[in-house]
C-alpha cells in the first residue's frame, strides 16, 4: 500500500479531493491517505499558510494529491502552488490527453501529452510596482531549466 499526501486545499478543493478519494476507494486502489491541511483556512486558524508537516509528508511520501487553494489577487500571500513547486523542484507540468473508447467526440484516437515548464517564466514571481496603476512582471527563463524540461519531454516521449 502506498502512502499519499492528501492536501484538500480550500474553496472547491476539499470537494474535488474527496471525489478522487472515493474513486480510488471504489476502484480498490491500495492507497493510505495522509491528510495535511494548508491554505487560507490553515492560515486563519494557525497563522501559518504551509505547515512544516506538509514538507515532511511530501518528502517522505514522494507523491501527493492537492486540491485548489486560494491565491489572493494583488495582496495577501504568495501562491501556495508556486511556493510548493519551488521548494520541491516540481518543474514539469505534464498533461496527458487521450480519447476514451465509447465517448463520442470530434477527434478520435487522440494520444497527446503537453509538457510545460512550471518553475520559471512568470512563475518566478519577480515583480515590482511601477506606479499606483502599473506593475511589471519579469519573465525569467534560463538555459538550464529550458534544457531540463526539454530532456524531460524527450524522455517521456521515448517511453
């Protein structure tokens, strides 16, 4: 049985993660869920947005299911998604897309994977205020991260 860190999130997050948990149970997938709360409600209750126990759990389990979390626009805290990506070097956003037999759709026999670099560009969060009405965001793109995501995509395509 595999232990998986479950991060319910907030907003619609708990509803989404509960649905996935119930699907895993119905499919008899042998998973033990280790639930760790983070997000705006955790911050309101404890004063901490991302508890240390989350990193401990992620490092131990090496796999997680995370629901959406609130990111205030323009004020408040930095995105939990960006923080977790940077702390745990989660640079590859991999989105497989496949046709499902029996589902009527326009495109048949689709087998596609989108691979996107997830730690640089605007995700770096290098921003500064120019005036009361304007802010600049700097896109940081390095050779090493570009090569790393290219290798990841190529190795995935070979497999």
